[in-house]
C-alpha cells in the first residue's frame, strides 16, 4: 500500500466512523452544562450518534441527538441564588466546599426519582464512548462500570484537587493554587501553608462526602460498586479541561489532560437593534456590568448598589447593568437590562470595561474579546479566577468592604489606554492556538476512541502507592545506606585509633 492510498483510507476512516456516544451531564447548574453543550452539538454535526442525559431540555429536536431528561422526578425551576448567601469570609470557604459536596446529592435524588433514567438504563444500550461530567457527584458513574466503553471526563471548571489523582496529574500545592482559594502562583509562606491545608481538606471532603456517599448510592440504586474490580474513576482515558494557561496560572498537565478553555465561545453576532443603538450612540464608550447567571443581580447589597450608582454618575461612559428588577434612582448615563447577549456585547468594540463577578465563562469571554475587567468575586472559583486574572492587569475588589474612592480609581485605571492594550494582548495570546478549542476537543475524543482508550497516554504514577510516589521508600533506603556507611566508618576509625594507640603505648614503654 502506498502513502496515497493510506492517506485516502485515513480520510475515509475519519469521515465514516460514526461513534455511539453517551453524554452523562446531570449537573443542575446551567453554566456547567453550557460550557460543553456546543461540543455535544458539534459531535452530532460530525455524524456521531449522541445520547445526552441532562436536566436541560434544549436538545430535544437536534439531529443525531437523543435527549433523556434526568429531572423528570424532581421538577422544580433552578433558582438563582441571592448574593447574601455568600459572606465572602475566609472561613466560609471551607463550609462552601462541604456545601458543594452536599448539593451533589441533589443530583443523586433526581437520578433516583427519574423514570426516564430507569427505562433508559433498562434499554441496556452499548456505547463506544461515554462522556461524563467530573464535578461534585458520583451518582451517575455506575453506568461507566456497566459499559465496556472508552470513558472521557469533562470539567467545566479548572482542575478540582481530587481529579488530579485519576489522571496522574502533578498537583504540588507549593506552586499550584487550589481552586477554592484566592491565590495565584505567587504565594507567601503563610499563603502556601493555607494552600496546602485547603488542598488536603478538599481531598478529605471528597473522600468522605463525595466518593463514599456516591458509591453507597451507586450500590443501592444502580447495583454497581464503583470500586470492585478496579476503580471506575481511574479508568477514564481523557479529561477535557475548561482552562487555558494564558489567563489561568500555568501548570504541568498529564498527556491525557487537555486544555479546551473557551470551547463554549462562538462567533459573536451583531447586537439587537435597541442595544446596538445605545452602545453605538455612546461617544465615550460603554461599561458593561453583570453578576452572571447564578447570582440574582438584584440581590446586590443595597448600600453598595447606591455607591456604584454614585460612582457611575460621575463617569463619561454609558453604563449598562444587567439587573432583573427595576431601579428608580438611575443617573442619565446608567441603564439596566434584564437580559443581554453577553458575548456579543463584550466583543463590541465600543465596550471599554466589564464589571463581573468573575465566573469562568464570563471571564473567558472577556479575555477572548479583549475587554479589561473589574472583578467582584463572590463564591466558588470566582476568587481563584480573579487572582489569576490579576496577573494580567485585571483588578479585583471585595464588594462588601470596598469604598467609593477605591472603586472610582479602579474604574479609571481600567479605562486607560494601557489597560486596554493589556486586555488586547491577552486576547491575542488566548486565541493564538494550533487548533480551536472545539477542534482540539473533537480531535482528542476521536483519538482515544480510535486507540481504544489510548492507555499509553497514562503516566505510571496512577499505579504507585503514596509512599512510592513521595519517594519515602527511596529516601528511607538511602538514609539507611548513609547510616550504615557512617557506622562502618566510625567502627573502622575506632579500630585504627585503638591500634595506633596500642602501638604508641608500646613504643613509649620501650623507651
Ligand atoms: C442512535 O442510537 C440510538 C440508541 O442506541 C438508536 O436507537 C438510534 O437508531 C441511533 N441513531 C442513528 C441515527 O444511528
Ligand atoms: C476500562 O476502560 C476500557 C476502555 O478504555 C474498557 O475496555 C475496560 O473494560 C474498562 N475497565 C473497567 C474495569 O471498567
């Protein structure tokens, strides 16, 4: 066979193989789903047969996609959280992590009560690939064990501390910041102490409140022990990770962990008529403010809201604030909107500043469009994102303790040409890749399918025990040799000394 026909064959192979894919994405937080929704669409567009298990009904009539609603036994709207839910204190971060584990159980209940899931599991379909979300719950992992499919993990956030072990990913807290804190890779001694404690604490929470609880659920309701005959989590071939080293702190990743940060970003569209008119009709540019999709914007603390309005009123720019209710005391350069097409807005060249809670999707969109950011982190990974972005010129303020002067100065600094240039430079770095994040994801998914899970991408560390990984046995062994050597040397010295002493004594006696 010559090269040409081989090439033709590979092209044919590429275009012909339609994979049967199951995507398990039971998370009830829509932002987590929105990250990878375009990936499911793209897999279907490329001719793969995709079944999606999720609580978001958006895929019902998409060609090549079958949708299983996991939420049929648990119907209730996903409410936005009020902002006073998070007080922003240091200690509350430890409690928040425990809370995260508990909300994972909500997903288990949806699973348990769902008739759709029950009848779907009874179909006993076989798949080539199973794609699962890795986050705060184990309740859907039983399916991995029952199928002999190749498994792929998705993470809509940066690496959670407990995911590293499954992929043999380096995770030294001496320089790798933990997602639940507000540090980047420039940590003082005490910050490294806290980073290490949080890293260990989150692994502890995972072990007792996510893994064990999840396995009990799996045994009881799916009849699958996740650990019997090999840990299901250690059999995931590939992790697609929503991060990118240009704005997140750079860190080493195993070959089977692939950065696809920005995968949800599509080509921006022109703004709708009324918004376009406002944005284009603002000679000094626009400041866009939004606290994201999870927090209820109108639960913004009242005193701070007044302060923001006051500071906005002295600016020349138009301020557009995403706010669900009405605001009465608006100065004439400030207006509110219930809903704004965020990416289209951010990529409009007349938008000069983004005031954001620092959610990952919002942050990535602003990075992509090259807009300077004023960040007001509230919970989850927002503090962590803000800490990372600070290194690229963003400013992060503590919403509850900042004052008028600090707010105004920060906004003024972010509106300078220097800040605009920083943001444009970061956008260039973020967007400069050999393949788009979507093509990267599809490439690696088809790659692990083609090579039956590509076990050769796995580093050996996943098979080592902790004492081997930490080299405790090697260090112990070397210490033993040094000790034995030292003992031997000492004994010889003593012997020599004794002999010499005896000789000299004998000599003295002779004289
Ligand atoms: C996709 O898979 C489902 C479930 O296994 C099957 O019922 C359906 O016919 C398949 N669709 C296509 C287009 O192959
Ligand atoms: C692990 O995954 C491979 C495919 O990558 C599959 O063939 C195998 O059955 C799985 N093993 C277990 C114990 O689930």
